[in-house]
C-alpha cells in the first residue's frame, strides 16, 4: 500500500564547492616570500616538498611536506620559504566548508598528495586556465567531466579535513610579536586606528612594529590595517547590513569617502559588492 505522503530528511553537507577560482602547483627557492593577501573565497594550500612558513590571521605555522591548511574567506595570509626550497599546491574556491573540531590544519598521506597532483593534471584536460592559474571555462564536450571534477575535489577536501594534525612547533619572539600586532589590528578594526596606536596596543615601538610586520606579512602595517577594515566592511555587507550602517560602524561620517576608500582596496564600490552578493544568494540558495 502506497503512503499518502512521503517524509524526507534534510541531509547535511560538510563541504561544497560552487565555483573554482584557481588551481596550480608552484616551486620556489629558499629566498621566496609572497606578499600577503586576503580575498572573499576559500583557499586550500598544501606543501608538497620542502618546508615553508604560513601566516594565517593571527596564527603562524611552520609547515613541512604533507602539511596543509584551509584559509577561510577574508583571512589575511602569506607564505614563504622556511630555510629550504619548497613546492606547494593551491585550490581556491567559492563554497561552504564546515571546519571540524580538529581545526583547519591537516597532514596529507602520500595517497592524498598523489590525489591532489592527479586532480591538478586532470583539470588541465577539462578546463581552460588563465595564465595556468585561474579557472576560465569548461572545454568543449567536457561538461560531464567538469561535474566529475567537482565531486572529486569535494571528496578530496573532505578527506583532508578528516585528517587533522596538531600544530605544536614553538614560535620565535618575532613571531610572537607578529601575533600581538595581528591581534591588535583585529581588536581595533572598527576604531580607525593609526600605526602608532596599533603599535602601542601591541606593546611595541612604532619602528619595531613596522619592521616585524613587514618581515612576516610582506606588506606594510598601515596597508594591512586598511585592508582589514575593508574586509570587515565586506563581511558586514554580505551579512545584510546597508552601506550606510557599515560606514557608521567604521567611523566614516562621509559616505562618499567611505565608498572611495572601499573601492580603492576591494576594486569595486560597496554598493556593487552588495548587489553581487544578493544575486549570488538568489542563484545558490
């Protein structure tokens, strides 16, 4: 006898990939340092050989071959050689990731590392890439393979999150000072702070604060603070706040000045970003 109605259960997903941004592998020598950045999408980074250091928000990681990390949207991060040449892989994407209790730092087995290398290689037969870095389009006749790649990369990332690793490397005094500066920036993002005020909040002189921050982040302290303010604004806009509300929260009395400030850093006006986010929500929710 057929039931009059069918019940169903909403199934949870720990991870989903909706758009690919970049996928690549790079080798660098022992002197490599990358100027830090932040962006509105997720980024997965794995060290394939050698050793590297990674700054991730207020945290600092010494990483060896097999170590990997997830950077959430908006997190400032930088990477550099940690005394040796190194090779690393990156997959950046829009989507949703539920970070488990073990955290976003993990260690990949040889099997998982081989799976990443294979996925990068196979992607070149399915998609076209700009400058061998950024997803551009699905190649003709590869729609089914593109869907298969999405399933494959989601499964790979989920497996990575299932292998959390405890990061216990001791930090140096310089790294500790860097963490204090990052904490001061995070705490003061809505306070329109100057560099001297950030340095004072971290218990450091201005010259020492600038030197430490530039060494680890490869960008100026003032530039990073302004970027953190703009990123904070972006997140509030995504959450539904109006441009006027965000400007007031950040202490901007002149809405036009706030728009100019935001566009200079984020590349688009706050109103355009808010409009794009509404379109994105309509398409993917």
